C-alpha cells in the first residue's frame, strides 16, 4: 500500500501515532517535504535515523524548503523504483526531483524543493548547499521525463505547488518563483489522479485532484485519512 503525509520536521512522534502504527510490512509512507531527520549530523539524529530504519515499512521523501542539503548530498545516489534516489538507510530514500517512480504498480512524479517568504533567497544562492529552488535544467529534464511517460502519471508528489493553487490557498502571499511557474505548467500539461503537497502545513482536500497534507496519513488509492 502507498500512503502520503506531510512535513515531519525530524519529529519521531509523527511515526508513533495510531495511524502510523497501522502501516504494514513493505508499505510505503511518502513524505511531501521537510523530512528533517538529516539536519545536524548529531549522535541523537543518528539514533533517530536508526530507529526509523527499523520500521517495517518504507519511508520515502522529497526535499522541502527546510533541509540540510549539504548533508543530504553526502548520501549515495542509487537506482530506485525506476528513478534516482539518495539512500539514507535500507528502508529510507530521498527521491531525486524530476523523476517518475513506479511503486506498487503506480507511477509517481516527484519534484521536491521549495521557497520560504521569510528566508532570503539571495543568501541561499550564495551558500554551498543545493539550491532549494530547481534550476532551469532540472525543470527541462523533468518535462522530458513526463513527455516520455506521455504526460500521464497516477500521483504527483511535491513540497510546493503551482501559483494558481498557491493563490487559492494563500491569497495574500507574494511568494512567486520559477518552481511555482513550473508546477503550474505541470498541472496543465500532465494527466494525474491525485496531487499531494506539504508546504502549507494543513490537512485539506481541494477537489477534485489536490491534497494539502500535514499531520494526517492518507491512503493514496482512496484519498482518505487512515
């Protein structure tokens, strides 16, 4: 089974809820950004990763706006479910943005990264970390991957979302960048069953296709909270 949830921000409590305990062996829990367990490289953090690695299900995430991209980059890139991913542990993977991953017979387009209006983007571009926002090359590569799949997938998994959806959910926001434009283009050109995103820290279904996810865990097939 495939399940989606929102930002976990390095909090083990999110994996100890009644809903999380329903997940079974070989299930997949997909986290829509801000995984947060790779942040400081501390011994406590290593203990938390070890605890997660002992879960019976798989944990898969895309990056959000608040990640330690420099530390993430140190993990090996491997082939995973038809795409590329960074292997954190035997059951924990970060999906490389722009890939289509086939999990349990479902095609999932994953595109992590995001912006934060409270943070200075210029500072991000000057630092040595991976860009939180995608490059033009990454967007073009993603378009090619989607075209090869005839612009059709079962699920889309992102941290952020296109500018039209952002405007609907946060009308007073002045946050607009190339990622919002790219994801809006995807929303028009691509056929998909459901789109899950985590940047708004809310649990809300926006009919007919969108799911803003945060603390709840959702069955991908039904779209219902478990």
